[in-house]
């Protein structure tokens, strides 16, 4: 209960942020909501099912381009987001039908290959996608203050929707089936769980919301290009956020994304040239000392981890 009270307090702060702060903090909060959604989406396949997907940037970029191209061809902005979501859902269903039959590192390699394939297609199809020059997306009227607050609330709304869906899945028969797949897929199949169907569903859920976020991101930034939209670093950052918060949980990816974005901004401001190296070291140290993520933190457990206090030993039974 305390965790969800903390989440509610965070939502209140985000809602009030445009009225009490400047555009810089509104922008940071928007990125927090965006990456929290991406981490929650990844958690469907990577956390619940235990399949390490690295295709986040593929679906994010496809959603961004589908939304941007729809708007450039006269589709209203909000409707373009739904069009992009449907396109990504259909694409991920086809891709998932093939890729979920792979396991372990073969699945990981297949998923990350999809990012590069889509990036190359978008880059090469310059007559339609703009190629390496990118695409300009229609700018909303109202000025930076209005637009910044609007997209903050939109990203927050999407994050809340995905959070509720993740809660429902985690408490449902689907969540139980995905948990069984993560523990022992062969045993899950033997007791009657349709493992292929469950994995495809988790893969499509993971991809669909990433596509929605990509479409909204394109409208927010007003410009996209293949390098930014299909960034491999995003594909690596999102699983790290889930691990940092608590993989396989519902609240963990939200906490992990929030902590990651805040650390990234602080380290970037203090160490301009070595920011990525220092951020990587900090994350490795945190994951080492917090193997269960931020949700698994307890004060005494952390102290015992660093050797300040000893873990209580089990009583000796003769």
C-alpha cells in the first residue's frame, strides 16, 4: 500500500509541475513518463514471460514514423496515434509469430536485428520517409508552455493506462501463464499452457504501447529521423530501467525509469564528457547491490549486502 501511495504522490507532483516549475522540469517529467511506459511495456515480454527482448526501439521508431506520416497526409493528430498503434500491433503480431519460437540468446539476437532492419528500410525509402533527412511533423499552436504541459499530461495518461493493463495482466490467468513460462517453459507446455499464444500476446502488448509512445513522441518533438527513432541505446536502456526497479513486477519499471532519468540528468550536468561511462558504472553498482531492484530494497538487507551488518543465520537443528 505504501508503494502505491508513493506512486499517487508522484502523479500529483507531475500534474502540478507545469504550474510550479519551468519547461526544463516539465520536459524531464515527460521523459520520465515516456520511459516508464516503455519499461512497463517491455516488462510484458521481458519480465512476465522472461524473454529478453531488445526490439523496443523497432516498435517505438515504427510508431513514430507511422504517426508522423499519417499526420503529413492529413490525418488528425490523435487519430494518427491510433493508426500508428494499429500498424505496430499488426506488425508485431506477424513478427512475434516467428520470433517467439526462438529462445535465449537467439531470441535476443532476432529482436535486436528487427531494429536494424527497420532502420535501414526507413533510411533507404527516402521518397516516402524522407530517408536520412528525417521528417518534420506539424507543429501545434499555443507556444512551448501550453504544448509542453499538454504532452506531459498525454504521456502521463498513457503511462497510467499501461500500468493498469499491467496490473490486470499480472493478476489474471495470462499473468499466471507467463509466470509459468518464465519459470519453466517446457513444464508449462506439459500442463496445458499454450506457450506460443501466451508469448505472442505478451510480445504484441509490449510492442503496441511502444508504438503509441513513439507516435506521441513524434508529435511532441515535431521532427524525427532514423538515427534518433531507432536508437540502439534506447533498446538497452529500457531493460536496464526494469532491472533497476524490479523486473517482473508492475511498479518496479516505473521506479526504475524515474531513477534512471534523474541519474542520467544529474550525471550529464556534472560530467559532460564522461557522463555515459559514469552512468554505466553507477547502474552496474546499483544492480549488484540491489539484485531485486528498488522494490526489493530493505534497510537491513542493504547493510548486510555491503557487510555492515550480518544476515541472521538459520537456527541449527540437531
